[in-house]
C-alpha cells in the first residue's frame, strides 16, 4: 500500500513540475510585467510599439491581445478588492486561482 501511495505522489509531482515548466515558457514573446496573487500590482509602460498579450501561468493561449504604442500604460492595478490588468485605456479583471497564481503581459513577436 505504501508503494502505491508513493508511486502516486511521485507521478503527481512529476506532472505538476512538467506543467509548471511548460506554462510560462510556452508563450512566445518577451514578458514585460507580472502579477503574482497576493503581491503588489505593478503598472509600467509599453517599452515599444506592438501587440501585447495577457497570459495566465497555466494558460497556453493569450486571454487578450492589445495593440499599444511605446509609453502607453501596461501592467496591473488595484481596483477596490480586485486587481485589473491594464493596457492603454483598457482594463480586464485578473482571475488568478489556486493553480494559476500568476498573470503576465508579454510583447508578442
């Protein structure tokens, strides 16, 4: 019984590690700014013209893509008891969960 339990724990840990390594690295482009659940939201500026995509750590596809000009607002801001992802004059509620605790903006290539 102990061997079965140990095998199951090792298998689960292996899947979790593999998934976590794939999560952030699977998205192409360069990360500009991140928000970690429980941390302070950070807003910055788009470093260059282009398309910026919002991702969650375990998500392989962008949640939204926004065209921005260099210097426009990009990042995360507190809004009451919520955190909003901001890009230019647009904002989107951040929906981090127990398994996806990080949201991030990437400059798309």
